C-alpha cells in the first residue's frame, strides 16, 4: 500500500502544448481517488505520468516514500487497468492472470494459489480455460481487473475501464469495483469522464479542466459547494442552470436581479457580496432546487417562464423552460406535477441552495466565501 503525491507536475509537448499545468495532488494510502473531466482536460496524461508511460516535463511524482520520476513503469509497483482490457488473445484466462507473476519468477504453486483466489473473488473460476474471444465484455473486464489484482501492487491505476461496457453492465460493474476496493483497501486512482462513476466510486474527486486541477474534495462537497462555474456545470444531470443578471440590494438585503427584472432575494452574507454590487454576475441553481410552488419564506423568489418541453422519466419530470429574458433552464419536478407545454409559469428558486458566480467559464463561486 502507498500514498501517491504529485507536486507541481507538468506535461508540455514538443509543439509547446501544455497538457498538464502544475498539478498538485495528494492521494492518501488506501484512498480511491477519481480524476474526472471532459475529453482533453489532461486527466489521462496525468495518470500515464504516474504510471511512467509519459515522461513528466517538470515537478515530482512520489509513490510511497520514493520519488519515481526516473523509475521505469515496471519498477513503480503499480498495476494499470486499461480501457481496451489489453488481454493477450492467444492466452487462456489463467495464462493472462498468471503472466505477470511468471515474469517475476514466482513459484508455480504461488501462481496457482494467487490466480485461484483472484478468480474466485471476481467470479471467473469457470472461465480459466477460455480465451478472451470466448468471453463477454464484462468477463473480459473482470480478467483485466484480476490481472492487476493478482500482482498485489502498491497502487491501482484505472484508465476509463468501464467505457466499453453497456449502460446496465457499467452500473453493476461499478458497484462491484466499489466493493472490491473496500475488500482490498489498495490505493486507487481512477480516470473517467463519467460524472456518475466519479460520484459513486470516489472517496474524493479531482475535477480537471484545460490541464488544471479545479477542485479536490469528497463527491458531495464538490456537488454542493463547487468552487467555480465549470465544476458546478460539469457535475449533475441535467447540469446546473446558469442565469445572467446583476447583484444588487432590496430592502437592505442582497438580491440578484435577473435580466428580465425578476428579483431573487439572497441569504444574508458576511458582507462579501458588497464587492460585486451592480456588477454583471451569474446565479446558478440545480434543476432539483426549482419548484412550481413557492418555498416557505421565499414566495417572492420566482422566475417567470414559458414551458417548452416536458419529459416524464418515471422517478421525476424534467421540464425545459425559457424565461421572459430568453434564458433557457431546466427543472426537475415530481413526476405527478401537472404542467403543460406552452403554458406560462413561475418557477421558484431555493436560494439556500443557489450560487453566485463571477462571469466566465471558470468564474469563481463567491457564495462559498460569502456565507
């Protein structure tokens, strides 16, 4: 077992493109860390630098108490699970599982013991004599996991390992991975673009964008207290709504004036909002924090809008709306809510769950520091 520490790690390619810009990340022993972000954000490059498959341009990477900048991948005591499984097609499942142990000249009895234990753990005992082409996608993924587990490494590195599975199998395999981590307690670093995987698997989430780490925190802290607009918009399905307006005051309290004139009275703050008064800002509210009925003490916090589309989804109803200022947003409502397309409605914001952001793609969340 081992902690993994990245200090000021950079990756700049020969053409000058900076894929990773000074990453600092401290992953505790036995922690399951998920690095999440859109395609091209630098998450896979970061993982490959930890594995030694990409040379770092600057900074240091430490695994356990050893700096591994110049240590070859095979000597870093890590095991990597790839997106495409990377199984040897001419070998049986047993041979695939045993291969790394044979390279390390383990005794035959120890190899058989380890392979049998891992096969039982992953429920692939009956597949040991088969070759990968005879297996389903889920079974191949289990073999790929088993090949990593059998080595008993200091850390596991996962590069989008579930992306080739169908939606239903992804959900079940995700749960199995979480149970497996609890059982093994091995430090794990998991890269994905799938926010559901990030939220459900990670002890903490590292959100990356444009080569930079935006926020590192437990899943619900990232969801409830996003540090900036990018993080707020990336996590959540449907994503957080962003409506333009400006900060002002009403009856001595901070208020957000939407572009159509609707007024949202905000929670009292420690005074930090005053630095942004009369400036163009953005209010963020998650779809589940909008209702058709006013909330207690917030009857005035409504947005007038037209209903464009209603999507019944069984457990909820997604409603797509356009405000009178032509700003589009989405509400998650109770599935039995009566609401019709083309009707004019007022949607009420729960200001206790709303956020105020500076403009821009990564505009700072000033609500976090203002309360």
